[in-house]
């Protein structure tokens, strides 16, 4: 059994999936009808096309007599889901020299600002010196909220008045980060998908300003997605990937949803690694994504044993 925040954070997703799997795996023989029902269970658990593709693989193995019982199906599921998450997790990219710059984007309401604060705290726990830049200047509340978090975390923040040029904030932040010897500069960016052309121009301008000041910046561009939106998060991922060179994902609010299965579809269809997951409301509730731990927390072996008892 997997313990810890990730296991607790995935409680709703696990319960949604487990309740269906218990009735399916409990005292049932393996046949085509079983596999058809399994496909429906995985689809409704927000695994979407990933679940369908995986069951098709299992069906093929069943027809070839490579698997003959439900235990083997369960293990095939676990193995297949884990394989589809390979390449996720890990630490953020780091600059060879000078400050590492992490640019963060995502729509308003996705949990972007809170995720930035949690990321800052995560880096602080590694004894890294962090600075924040409030370059989402369109919304006064975004700048104010980030300022409150900066104060709580006791980290410096660079900000300007509402409506200021986001690139100007990035310019000042990069300059101050270099002079202050900061380890990581986290830059908050536009929290809205207005016209894609406008957003692309804005993000590109910020990117160029950062790169002029700090070699290779931004070294990581993270997109924050709201896990409670399920498969709709995939739509946001596609849209932002068209306007920003997104290098990794942060899945926020995972603890508040039964739609955690959407991670598989996002990973498979976008080929973007999930780097972090938000598993609670507290400042320390950000976890480095662990593929095996995620599958263990969603598809618990104990659920199978319970179903068969």
C-alpha cells in the first residue's frame, strides 16, 4: 500500500475507479463481456482514449491466450498505465550558471498563483534562494495574491502597477535576480487565453527579455492545469502549447477531484511530462510526480483483493 500525501490526494479518483472495479473483478470470469465492461469503467474514470487503447491491448493478449484470468488483467493494467507515464516527474531543469528561470502559465482559476507559491516552498526546502516576478499584470488580484504569498514565504518579489508591460516586469526581475545571486526566479505570466496571437506575442516578448539577461532562460516553462476539469484540461494544454514552449505540467487541485485519470490522456496525447501535482491546500502540498506511486494510488492492489474476498 502507498502511504503519504499522494495516496490521500488521490482518494476521490481511487474511490471512483475502485467502486466500479470491485464489482467487475469480484468473482467474475475473464471473457469478452468482462473486457468490454472494463473499457467502459476506464473511460468513465477519465482515462478516455488511453483506457480504450489499453483494453484493446488486453483483448489482443486474451485472444492470443497470453492472459487467462482477471488477476493477469489487473497486473497488465497497472503495468500499462505505469509505462504510459514514463518520463514524468523529476526535478526542474537547472541553469548551468546563474539563476534558473521558471516561467509559469495557465488560465485564471487553474490554481496557478497558489502552485507558484507551493513551487517556491518546494525549492526553499532544498535550500535554494527564490525570487518571484508578477508578470501577470492584467489582473490586480493576481499580483496582490502573489505578493501575499511572497510575504508569507519571505521571498523577494518584483512587481509593477496593474496594466504595466509584463516584459518590463520580467526585465527588472531578471536584472535583480542576477544581482541578488538568486538560485531560482519564478515568473508568473498571463492568466488568460485572449487572442492566441496577442498571448503568443506577450509570452515571446517575456521570453526574449529573460534570455537577453540570463543565458538559456527560461530554463523551464510550466503549465498549470486544474485537475478538476478532467479531460477539459487537455484542451487547455493544447491551446497553451500552441503559444508557449511548454516543457512540463503542474496538475493542481488533484485532491479535490475524482478525475485524476485524465493525467494519462494528457501525457499520451500531449507528450508533456507531469512534473508536479497539487495534493492539498497547504503550502507544502506539492509533490514531485511519481509515475509508479501515482498508479499505485489510483489502482490499488488491495482493491482487487477486497473485490475477490
